[in-house]
């Protein structure tokens, strides 16, 4: 029975309202002092701690794009210095396989054990990177390439753990008004890592120029150094990760330890507020039951479906191109040179050009506009523009390549730009915001793992698909592959329109199940305004 606008709330109703208001005020206070609210040591630490991980992730993932041609010269001179496409696909794809499992494992562990496990994934990355760089063959049986694939699987597991952990930690430590910007800034280190991989390769090629021209097998030193140096930034920041305190939101919303939440930021809470929370024993809490109960509701599951499918579709094209830029450069004749050194040098320079003109600016355009335009708007724009660009590249491939090379390079670079100033950044940001704290890391891990499934598909299929209908190395089906990418981007647009909510300007509390939106009018001591949220809906999240 509906109550009148002037009826007094019961004691229980008033207690629920007061409890909700106290919690909101407490969390708002934590948000006001979060990373990004002002530029201080805490902001610098957050950027360094999470950003160095993504720098290393990107470096380690995309360095194989530059190393693979070197492996051809060292291990496959009998095959015209080319790695067989199936073997190359495995080497590139093993990292993505490991990443998928790492994203799922650390995502769920981040919710079960807490964000305090942050740092273990970086330790795995360091171990994997060093062993990749020192991969060697057995006297009989397993080859060095096989061991390289194995250790890239291990490396990928650590890289995978970095996604849900860094996303949730950055999201939960950031202030509401700059949360998207902070997450985009952390993720933008992917672009810097990609650029650094190319620059390091260029420097090492310059150092070993004489040795390579004298004996091409000296590239064996170059590719190992290229990979091994990726461990340096990870080693430099691992201490900061292991000493990162527990997320105040996890302490508040999951453990119900309001004192620990405030202490994480050097604050104190009143005894009255502290008494409102009963600390949760981690042994008595069932994350799986919470997970099933939350996503058993379609209104929540459809959001997870949206974040997962959009990331899956994005990564098919993103990694299909990102891991195979050498194919594009070869196809347009940029990296076809007379000597191994000249070929590798031109390939690396081409990678730097693509990264500087497309990838890196795209990341920072997202940093600039994500809080102004919103996550969903940027994702819609990115999928729309890349659909058009890939369609043009596919339908006019030969005309552009043979008669208008500057136009081809421009369109290809714009495709890279709007992947990063678009869905590549937003698919990382959105799942770190639109789920409650108790399942946030798990949901982000699932979304990221779905993306990595797309990357695996691209890694294993691209190398074979581009040569369909022609001789190996001719890339006869490259225009058709670009057309497939156009279709995939269009599907990503549809998924975004259907199931992706906007999180710009919303406090993370808005996505908690017990969230009570602030009343639209002042609650008087003796009356409850008719514009206030009804008590019977206080425990239900608003439909997103």
C-alpha cells in the first residue's frame, strides 16, 4: 500500500535511510581524496605502479611482431628465411592463450582474496620474460622455438593477471570525475610500450649492424636482448605493487571494514559509523554464490555480455593488425629490401611510424575526451569509424596500393587511430566501472578473457587466412581479411548500442546492489518527501 507524501517513515525505514546516507558520505569522502583528484605523490604512485605493468605487457606482447622476422633468419634459412605460418601463429598466439587464463584466474582471485594479491602477476611476467630471452633447444627433441612458445605462455599468464587487477585498483582508487581519465592514462602505456619495443629494436639493430651484415646469425643476440629488456620496467616497480594497500572500496563493500577503508587513505571514522559495519570473515563468504546470484539476473548478465562481446570483437581486428603489421608493410613494399639488416630496419621504422601516427595519439585522445564525451560515445564512434575505414581498405585495396600509396597509409593509420581512440580503451575502462565491487575483478577478467579469445583467433587464423588463394607470402587474401575486420567492427557497434551502459560521472556506489540514489529533495526530520527513493527499492540497483 502506497504511503502518502506526508506520512512519517517508520523507525526501520529511517534507520535504512540513515545507514545508506552514512555509507554514501563515507565513500564520497574516500572518492574526493582519490588518485587523480589532484596531482600528488599518490597519483604519481598509481600511474607508476599500474602504468609500468601495462608498458611491460604491451612491450612483451608486440615485440614478437619485430622479433619474428629475426627468428626466420636464424632458425629457418632453408625456408627462404620465413617462419612457417602455422609455427608463427603458435608463437604469437601462445601469449594470448596464457593471457586468457591469467585474466580469469587473477580476476576471480582478486574478488575472493582481495586486491592485495597485486604484484604476483608482475613477478610471473618477470620470470616469463627472462626465460623467453634465454630459450634454448634440447640436444635432441624440443627446439628453441618450442621453448620460446612455452615461456610466452607463462609470460602471458602474468600479463593476463595485470588486466583485471590494474583496472579494478585504478578504478577503485580514483575520484569519480577523473576515474575514466586515470584508467585511460594507465591503459595508454600500452601505446608507449609498443613504441618502446620498436625503438629498442632499432637501437639494437644499429649497435649490431656490422655483426649482422657479416653474419646474419648474430641476430640471435638481437632478438634475445629485444625480449629480455622488457623485464626492466617490471623489476623497477614490483616493490610498489607489493606494498600497495588494500582497495578502500573492497574493504568497505566486501569486507565491511570501514576502518581499514579509511585507514588506507590516512583517514579516521567515527565509532558510530564503524559500528554500522560487521566485518565479513573471508572463509564464510562464498564468492561463487554471490557471482551466480548477481549475474543470474538478465539485467546484470546483459551488461557482462556486452562488455565481453565488444572486447572479443575489437581484439579480432586489433590483434589481427597489431601482431601482423609486418604483413601490411611487406604487402605495400615498404620492408622489401636487399639485405636482412635493411629489411629489419625498414620494418622497425615502419612500426614506429604506424605507432606514432596512429596508436599513441589514439590513446591520448581518449585520455582527453573520455570524461567529456563518455565511454559509450567513444566506443560507438570507434566501432563506426573503423567499420567504414576497413570497408574502404578492403574494397579499394589494389587501387590504393598501386596508385595511391599515401592514401592507403593514411587510411591504415586512421584505422589504428580510431581503434585506440575508441573501443580498445573503452573496453578496458567500462568493465572496471559498471559492476559492483564484489564481482568487479571477476567481471573484468571475464570481459578481458573474451577479448583475448578474439586475439587468439586472430593470432592463429590471420597468418593462414591472408595467404588463402595464393602462394605463401603473397598475401592474396589480405583485402578479404580487411573486409572481415569491417564486418566484425560493425558487430561491435551493434553490441555496444544494445548492452553497454554509460558510466561517465557516476560514482562507483551507483553500481552496488544496495545503492540508494541521493534524494531529489531534502529529507525532513518529520516527513519523507514523495520524490525520495522508496524504501522497498533501497536494496535494488537501478536498471542500467
